[in-house]
C-alpha cells in the first residue's frame, strides 16, 4: 500500500464513523438491539457504530463473534425448541 492509497481510504471514511473505541464500548448494546429488533433498527439508532462496522474488519469480526456467543447462550424461545 502506498501513501496515496492510505490517504484515499482516509478521505473516503464515513464522517459518522465513531472509531474503534466507541464502537467497541457500545458493541454489546448494538448486539442486543440486533437480536431484539433487527440489524436495520440497530443501525438506525447507532449510525456511527454501523458506519464503523462497515469500514473496520476487526470490529466487524468482534461483532460476529459476540452475535454468535449471544445466540448460543440465548434461552429457547418455546418448549418445542427444548426438544
């Protein structure tokens, strides 16, 4: 990657992007919203986090891991799920 590539990527950054620190601070809240009301609503409520997750691969991986863990530890929704 050249210096020009890095500059171009920086200039294309969504101004709503909250950065890694803020995204990670809110990630558990964002995951809860995704599970409760869906990804579109979570992105509407936290547009800066959504913008950051689109741009940052490592934070997106953290999101996917947290979603997976939350789904694996969620209680069954009905008695049929227990069987």
